C-alpha cells in the first residue's frame, strides 16, 4: 500500500508548485475555503494523471473524493501501488510501473470501481 503521508506530501506539492495554492492542512476543505474552483479542479485532475498515472473517469468525479488533500490521497492510494520502490498503476491488465515494466500486482483490480446497476 502506498503510504498516506508520502502521497499527501506529493499532492500538497502539486497544489503549491503547479496550482499556486497553499493549503494549510491536509484536512482543509478545498471547496468550502474556495481553494479549488472548477477550473483548478480540471487542472488538478491533469496533474494527478501526470504525477501518478491516475486516469479519472466521469464515474470517479465525486466531490467527496477531492474535498481535501487527505481525501485526494485516499483516492489516489486506491489506484496506485509501489512495486520495487516504483509507482505502479492498478487497472486492467498487468500492473505497469512508471517506467513501463510489467510487475505483479498484490492488489490487482482493487482500485477499480464496481459497476452500478
């Protein structure tokens, strides 16, 4: 499992360096404090995909997932794993590290959402 504090630190860095927003605490409500508006939200999604390889689908867009850095870290943690010290992406097919190498996933498929009927 990806360590939450490490993810929170990287996400906080995205806010600071890429979005130019200083978030005082990981549990700060980003929407209530107006730290994150709709345009910044789209930009955040782009940066999450670039940094962690996490593709966010329309079904994933629930504001509760993105309410705080803490919640964003939980969302990302459910979709990535560490393999031999490298970030790997959980999804269909074999797990691939950021370098493109295949690896066995200890949690294959666990980051996928269940189909709603």
